[in-house]
C-alpha cells in the first residue's frame, strides 16, 4: 500500500535532522515507499470552503546539509492526500491555531496526525492539568497576588510562559530571590498569556524524562540531563540524552494517560516526567524519536507508521 503523504513543517533548510522527529517520520515513510510532499503554513489557503496548499514533492536523506531534494511546486487540494503530518514547531499562536482550523476541514477523510482539533484544544501545559494528582503543585495565572501566595506556600518555584516551548524563558525563583519582582515585571511586559508556576522539583538535576507514546501506548523514553549551571534539560538547550527505563510510577502515568490520548486522536505524544511527577503532555510536535533510537532504543518512527498504515486500511 502506497500512501500519498504531506508534511506540514518548518522550512526544511532550518531543521536539525539529528533531533527532528518529523524528519525521522519522513525517512521512515520514504523507506516504506510512500510519496512525500512538503509545505509550510504560509502556503495554506482556503477558497470557498476547500483547503489548498502549494506543495513540493520531496526526497529526504540522512545527510546533514544535504538532507532533501525538492520537486516542482504544485497547488493541490489537501483532501487529495491520504495522510498529513502536522509537524511545525510552536509558538502556539494564532497562526498555529488557524492552521488547525484549516486542517480540521480535511480530517478524518485525510488522516491528520495529530488530530488538529484536539491539538488546538489540548495545549501541552493546560491539557496536563486534567491529571492533577500526577502533577507537582501547579498554578496558571498572571495575577501577582496569586503567585506570591503560591511562592509563600511552596518556597522555590519555577515560572514559564504558558505557550512557551523548548525550555525558553523557564526560570527558577528561590524563596528569598530578590529578582522576583523584576522577573514578574519582565513576564508581564513580554508575555500576554498567563504563566505556569510550579513547585520546583530538585530531582530535575537527575533528569527530565521524555516518554513517547504512540496511540496511547508506551513506545520509548530518553532521560534528558541538564548541562552544568542550567535548570533546563531540553536537548535544544544543551541537555544530554541518556538511555533510561521506566519506573513503576512512570508506567502508571502512561497507563492513566493512554485512554485519553487514544480517544482524542493524539497518535504521537511526548510526556515529560521529573521525579515521578508529570509536568507536560506535548501534542504539537513532540521530539525524542531520534534520540531514543540513537541510544539503542526502539524504532518509534516505524511504530508510528505501523499505526498510520493500519488506520488507512479502513
């Protein structure tokens, strides 16, 4: 079975193929004989209720700096594809939300991974709050008095923008940190949305575990350890990827999340766990597939395509 596949992603010349999960999915699709096309969100259009994109056929290679070749551009209806991989990185802004509305017009006739309506309705740092017993104490607000009261209760806290990604603008504030007021002013001026405030978890020094689930089932994991002198463990911020196994608590978390992920059509998700506490559920463009494979773990890209192909047989 040959599928006609489009990938909606960031410009291919900007992606880091060593860590990009979307690129891993493209390599696997091509290896299976599927036809690949590529476009960016600025090439989307809707006319009289029909959604189009200007796409380019693409061939990919796992060679840094020479990782793709594009064919001639063509304007096509998106419902002519069998599968669309929505893989552009956040920010989760109005452009991102608009893209989900347009893709919703063709799903599920065309299988969009992940379901665009559910991506829109499940921002990673809000969706996770549906499981408060699995999380550290968490506050979402931009109200100064609320943050002061939370800090007074929990001491050391972490503050991050609600729609941030990749570890950007994540700050630890200690109980007696005199920079608290200045940091509040900075966030108030820079970020229009509320912020996430969580109790600081000292176990982050031992790693922030990225666990990948495919169709709600555990598929692989990598432990991301912060570099010296940094709070953040994201690999794009210098975190080191280490092989890992799941603890009983982490398996419990996966089992709790699985039914909800499957029900929402969130086929590929990446969850973050620190010291046994769930901190995020990443549904937009979760990373980690290549790191897991590089460390000798399972081939998650193959698992994803097994599921996609099974869904397209019906």
